[in-house]
């Protein structure tokens, strides 16, 4: 699959789909999907054999196959998989316990019972496309991607990302890249005291292939040994950092670095979804206040809907030594998850930010720095997550 294709499924465009089979309610659904901005209906065919040419080529993000029978259409599904690796969503025209039971054992992205609201079908398509890209990602010896995310500003996301990246480079002796994907208002370079001449925008708009050699020419080096690819200087340039080019950038970075720390914006937008597809460890930052806990809980629910592996999520509790009437145990109960790492508050952090000197580098003995180094150590020994097919069955409601 070419990363430069205008309608590449890693890109910002709609998910390309093809529809096969037939069942009651399918024509009306196809009409709705053809008009939906988030999907591009490439074509349809009642018979899979007639669609062989349209299914090949690796350009599809998802295939919808409709059936009016009570049993799983195994032959049709096998024929589809002979021509495309795209995930398959089964549309059932009749409710059948046998069909649903067999679907649990089949390699299907989802099963929806028609009639169905178009938005529900579009959500299933987008979820299947993202999961399919993650399973099709190339394997091999690659650097680990550690993504730092918070759904609420003011939790110290960039402070955590920059100091963690410094800890990987300086104390863990890993070749580390800090990638600032807060594309409109990223501050990672400022917090490192750097004024880089080149940014991620310059990298992705430069002519030629996006490869390791070119990446080396666009990063800036910090005194700790850390390298950084900063966010664009102007907010409007963020639109040019497409998901397709970001996907290619992450793969190239994995070939060149031991660890890639990704600082993000507080939104589940396109770049964040493309990053999640390749994330090995997701650090979800939380603080001891009710609004942040609420937003983190919603984020966990969103990640579940996106089928992001729960064993890759690490909840990081910031400012754990502040007395605000809430305890870490209460946060764990609210999130129904254990806290993986705790980072205490330190009055020296704001001073370090204003000076552009990461505290993990300037004062390695303070509690904040020790907790950051402990986090880096705790993330490195983890074995690579087992790669397997995630099977699930979702029954939609009209």
C-alpha cells in the first residue's frame, strides 16, 4: 500500500469500502453510505466472484458482506479473503443464533443486524479499518513507541513527555526520538530550551521519499542525547501533517530509534488514531481532581470502542503528593484500573519549564526526577505484546 495515495486508508480521507452479498434493507443502507462523508463506497456486487477485480489491489479499508441466510456464508467469506486483506463486517438480514455463534469463530471484524442506523454502520467500518491496519503493520525488530496522552489540559502531559524522553536518552542510554504531535500548539521544543530550524511540517512537505536518512536531517539534538522532531511553528501547517505521512514517519522512526516518545494533543483526532495503531505503550495521564478523572474514564471507554489493547494502557497519576481531598485509591476505584506510575508535584518543575531545562536532567535526585526515571525503567523491560487476531462480535441496534 502506498503512503502517498490520496485516498490511502492511513490518510485523512474517507474509508474506502466495497459491498458484496444481499439482504433485506441493504439497498437503503448503501444509499445512506454513498452519501456519508466518512466513507467512500467504491462499488457493490451481489456475487463475490463478480467482484474479484474490485477487491484486489490493497486499496480497501473494509468490506461489507450481506447475508439473508441463517448460517455463516463461509464460501463467500473465503472468496473475499482470496482477494483482499481488508477486514470484513458481516451484515445479517435475519437474526439467527447459529449465525451469531459461528461468527464468534470466524475472522470477522464485526457483525451487525439490519435494519441499522447508518451512523452505527459507519462507526463499525471505521473501527474495523483501524484495527485492520494495526494487524497488518509490518513486523520485525523495531523501536518502541511510547505515547503520552491526556484528555484534559494542565495535567503535565508535555512535561512528562519531555522528561521521560530525556530519561530514556540520558539514563537508559537508548537512542530516543521525541515526536511532538500537538500539531497546532506543541511546546516540547520550548521545554527543552531549543529553537529548532526544522519541524515535522518541513519534514513531511519536503520532496522525495520519507526515509531514515531524511529524518536524520530534520531532527534537532538536545544536550541529553535526545533528538526531537518539533510541532509546526504555525497552527495552520498542522493540516499538512496527514495521517498517511505520519504513519510513514512512525515506521521510519522505528527503524532508527530504540524509543519514540510521542507527545499528543488532548483529542482523539486523525493523527492520534494513526499513532494509536502503532503504540506499544500508552501513558494515560490523570490528576487528583474530579473533572480529569471523569475525562480519563471517558478516554478509557473510547479506547475500548477502538479495540485498543488494554494491556498497553498505563495510567499515570500526576501530582500525587498534593492535598486536595482525593486519594490515589479513589482514582483507581473510579477508573476501575490500577495506577501504573505515580509522579509527585515539585515546585521546581515550573521553574525548569520556564528555563527550558528538563528537571530530570538538571536535578536527578529530586523525587520528580526519580519517579520519571523509574517510569522509563518500568517501560523498557516489557516484552513485546503478543500479536494475534482480536475477535469480537457486536450486534447493532436500529
